[in-house]
C-alpha cells in the first residue's frame, strides 16, 4: 500500500516536471516567434529583446525567474534586461522649489536625465514610440516616488498647447499620467489645466525670457481643482520653472496641495535656477 503510494507520488512529480518543461518550451518558442514577427528591438542597444532576455534567463536558471517576468511586465519589452538594469543604477532625485513664502513644491523624479534617457524621451516624444509609456511609468513610480493615498487626489498632466498636441497627436505627459492612474486607481483630470500660450523650449531662452515665456501660460479650471490634492505629472523636469508656474495656477484655483512627479530630472550644473535647490537622494 505504502509502496504504491510512493510510486504515485514519484510519478506525479515526474509528470509535473515534464509539464513544466513543456510549458517553458512553449513560452520560449512563443517569445521567439513574437520577437521575429514584431522585430521588437531594445531602444537602447538595438538587440532583439525577447530572444536575448529569455535565453539569458535559460542560462542563468532552468526556470524563468519571477524578477524577469516582472521586468517584462514593467517595460513591455521596449528595453532589454541589461539596459533596464543599467538604467536603474541612476537613483531617483527629489527637488524642492519655493512656490511663495509659505508653500514649497516637492518634485520626485525617477531618474537623472542621462544620455540613455535623452534617447528614450526623444523616441517617446517625437517618434511616437508609445511602448515606452510602461517603462516610463515604472521609472516614475520608483522607490521614493510614492503617491500618498489622500482624499480628493487627482493626477494632472502638464498640458501641451492644443496646436502642439494636434501636431504630435498626443500629450506624452498625459499618456504617462493615464498609465499611473490606471495602476494606482487615481483619476486623471487632463482638463484641469490648459496651456494658453505656445511657449518656446525653456532651455533655449535667457533667464528673463524664460520667466516672460511662462507668465500666464497656464489656465486652471477652478471647478475641477478646488480642494483637490494634485499630483502634477511631466516627462522631464529641467529648471522646474514650468512645474512651478503650473503649481501657482493650481493653487490660485483653490487646490489644497500640489506634488510634482517627473520621469527624469536634468541636473543642471551651470544654469541658474531661481528658488530651486535640487537635492540628490
Ligand atoms: Zn538593450
């Protein structure tokens, strides 16, 4: 009796192992087909993502690690395993700006604006590479960029002027905000803030021109902003001037609090930034 039971246990173990290896082979084959069919390559090193990623894992262990599956989920196969991990070596950054005498704006950025990030942001903004939405969302929500649960919490993307949005076809910050809203179950209120002026890129202007460029550039919707705790979302924070101007308008419309979240933060060395004191962490 005991003998037949142990035979059954051994047989079921063998079957389980067999099933696991069959399932693994099917997934490997599926990824191979997928990679060849879509020709999806890493946006940074241009190697095929799935083939290399999966084969690397096969050599590392005989089962696919949960960490790798998580990685696939986070990047949706736009960035390979190796490049993703080297990106993550850059730590999140927190910056503080004075809104007025009593209020400060804290901006949490997932990563520094490195050369790799410049490449990715360029593809995201100008080449319609929307598969990067997921990895950008993951970078933005890294350790240190947690959004606190609060009543009346809303996500507001930094708006584009309607003409620029029409040219590009989308607002990149709104895409990231939507992905975060979905993940964290927080409403995204794109109409809470609009851009009235077609502003020039801030980095091409002098200090005076920069302030002039942004003055009255944004218009908030009081009905949508009153008593709200606002998380302002942008792709890259350069001098912080755009986020500050948006924050002032959001407070003018009666919001309770504002917090900034950006995917990347350009740490400027020679540029004067008024009222800004970036802190690395
Ligand atoms: Zn790569």
